[in-house]
C-alpha cells in the first residue's frame, strides 16, 4: 500500500519544456485544472500529498517521477538524463532526506525515474536515451543490496520505459504493442495496448484504483475486465509535453 506522494505544481513556464509530441502548446490554466484533478485522485486513492511549489526555472519539474526512485524503506536520487533537467532532483532530495534512507546516482550515470518499474519483488530498468548503462549499473547495485531482482531492458522508439510498460499488480502488465522488448514479460498476463491508444499504456495502479487517461475506451475496458476500479483523468495538456500519469508523482 502506498501512503504518501510528492507532487509539484506546474510552472508558468511549463510550455517551454521538452517535448516531441507535436500536439500544440499547452493551455496553462487547463494544465493547472488537470493537475488539481490528478491530486484529488491521489487523495481518493488514500495518499497524503506533499505538494511542492512550482519552479519556473525548470519547465518540466512537475514531472517529479524522473527525479528519484522510491520504495517504502529507501530512495535513490536520480540524475536526469537530459542536461536541461539536471537540478530538478535537488529539492526532491531535501524533501525525501527526513523520510527515507537515500542513495544517489553519480556521474557518469544518467537515470530517469520514468525508466524504472517495480513489479512486486522485481525491478525493471529501461535503457533509454535518458538512462544509460552506468546509471543502470549503479541502481542495480543498490536494489540488489535490498534483495530485489533487477533486470535491464532496452527501450526503442519510446521516451521512457514506462511510456510503454506499466505493472498493475496481480501479475497483470500493460504493454504497448510496439514495445521492442515485450518478450521479456512472457510470464505476465499481458494487456496489449494498441497503437491508436498508446498513451494509455501509462496507466497507474495506486492501492485500490487504476488511474487511466481519459479517451482510451479499449484500454479502459481491458483494465475493467480484470476487476480494477478506474479513475479516468483528463491529461491532454501533459500529453502535449510528453508527460503521463506516472510522471506527475513519486509514490511510496
């Protein structure tokens, strides 16, 4: 069970962030409304929120997941893989330090939290343009010391590992149809997400609910068939900036 989450309000500079989506410029007021609805959903899932102020110096900083990997007992402060995001992790470190034992990814390691997925006692590390071999090796060393099984998986044609693969619990795994390494997950009950709904591959299990982006009926129906309660959220403005549901919080 998760009990806490860290979120950060989107800054007025949000539209200046990094994106490859080609979906237009986000509307800032709508971004704030969608973020507020997201926070309310986390509270409905039973989480106590730690809400950080917006940081206009870092347009992407509402995507706090990339700054750390957290469990109930310890955290790893990441080292963002895009130079423009280096520094976002500093405040996250300050917030987590009183709460958890911390470890750190060090240079030349690069690691984004969006490339790291926990599935019960296993961790999967996506080797992407944002997470390199050094970052992966450093993280694996920490996780192995806590007796987790750790696997590295190459990421092709996607920004982050969790852009295309997300664990729902009970051996159920959402997998984007084009994910190049989906054979790594043959032991799971795989729910394949079609190309026309690929954004919904980043759905998020939190306690008794699964958060899904609104507007993807096939994926929603597949998740509902498994017996999960769903909270649908409008995510259009975050999608414009390459962000998904998992990106917007650190849950532990």
